């Protein structure tokens, strides 16, 4: 992670539980989860925006939107 202070911050709440589960399973943790755990009150709007973009009304199904996001992430060498 680029900001080690954020990653080292104790994660609590539901995102903290997800991080702990992924750590226990030995799986890589999406780095944005650390940001969400670090400042949940500041990232709440980003989470709501993302949810609306990916699941809200659209001519594209959520599956197509996920596929586009995965393809774009891959093209950008992102692990998402």
C-alpha cells in the first residue's frame, strides 16, 4: 500500500470484519478497503456513489457494468 499509516490503522465495523476474514484466508485485500476503514465517515459518499453507478438504473445490466469495470481495471494493471 502507498499509505502505510492508513493500512496499519485498526479496521473496525463491517469493513474491518471483511479485512480480517480475507487476512485469515490469506487473500489479498483491496487497498481501498483500508481507506474505507480509516475514514468511514468520509468515504460513505464514495461507497454510495459507486453502488448507484454499479447497481442503479441503467440501460446496461449490473453484470455488464461489472465486466466493463473488470476489463478497464485489467487494462490499467489493477488487481481488481
